[in-house]
């Protein structure tokens, strides 16, 4: 009898184990798909909203017989601008035109190269590199809760960024005495053989010099994200970034709590001692 009970309990435990694993895997999979779909839709919306007057989209409006002056305020309206099946050959002429004219900020479509960036190659001559929608998704996910937007000029001045280029990497010195995080800007700069100043070149006109200096000195991902908000007047963006800045400050205070307490005690002892 006990053997039968043990067998049933074992089977039940195995069933529960695989059921939990299955539900966890299904949840992760559905969440991943949901995030990707939401990211792609929002990316599509932001990109096309900022670039709805490019020649490619204007021509697509004519083909779709859409009012030239119609305000586009939803992803669904954007989809009307494109034929149901769009191939690279459909807008290759626009890619060539942008490449020849140097209009690197014109954005074409999603799923294919959506922009062309200028960067100097090893020979020093300017070269064009395509940027794909997938390359935007990763930094978009990282900064989603902070910015809620995708800056169209994020990739100007650097090559097409791989999916992992904006993640933090851990670096250990040769003597293994020190381990520290290499931030996103440092990672890109190292891979593209460019310095931080070159990568942030497109922000020189709008970034206060003191912030620009801090970024170059500290290579902080948080400061990099703050740059994005300087380009956006959206209240949602500013408020969410303010909250993150507050959290960032409180985290810093927590890390330096002992040091601050010692400093206060030292000041009090000098003043009242």
C-alpha cells in the first residue's frame, strides 16, 4: 500500500513540476511576444510619425489615395500608407536617393533597413550602414519606462548597433583586483573604435556642456538616457525621467549613507566639540 501511495505522490510531484515549468515557459514566451509586438507597434508609430513627410511615404499615400494633409495619430493609419506586401525593391530607389543625397535621417520602413547612418570607416572615407528595426528594439526596451519614445537620430554618428551593444558588460582587470561595469557608451565606443565625444556628436547643440562633460568622464548609461529627454518636450517623458532621476539619487544616497553619516558627525564634532 505504501508503495502505491509513494508512486502516486511521486507522479503527482512530477506532474506539478512539469506543469509549473510549462506555465512558466508559456508565460515567458507570451510576455516576450507581447513585448515585441508592443515595441514594434510603438516603434513603428514613433518612427513614422516623425518622418511621415518623406518622399517614400508621400508616394505611398498617393497609391493608397489617402488625403495628403491627413493627420496620422495611430499605428493603424500608418499601415494604410504601405502596400500589404512591401519588398526591398519597392523602395530601393529611395534608399539610393538618400544614400546619394546624404539625408541620413529619412526613415523608410520597418522590417527592412529603416535608416542609413553615416560613419567613417577605417580608411577615413564616409560609409553608409543600414539600421534595422530590430536594432532599435533593444535600446527601446532598455529605456522604455524612462523615455516612452525612440529618438530617430539615436544611431547617427555610429555604425549599425548590434542587439547587445547597449547592455552593461563586466570587465575585470588583468591582475583580477578590480571588477567594474562597462556602460553602454563605452561598449559602443570600443566596438566601433570611436570615442564617446564622436558618438554624442549629434547632441552637441542641445546638451548643456556640464552634462556633456559628465557623460564623457563617467560614461553613465543614466546620463545617456537623460540626453534623450532633452530632445523631447513630452510631459510623460519628462515626468517618468524625473522619477527615475529621483530613484537614481536615492540609490546614490543609500550607497553613500555611511559616508554621509560620518561626514555629519565630523562636522558636528568640529562645531560643538
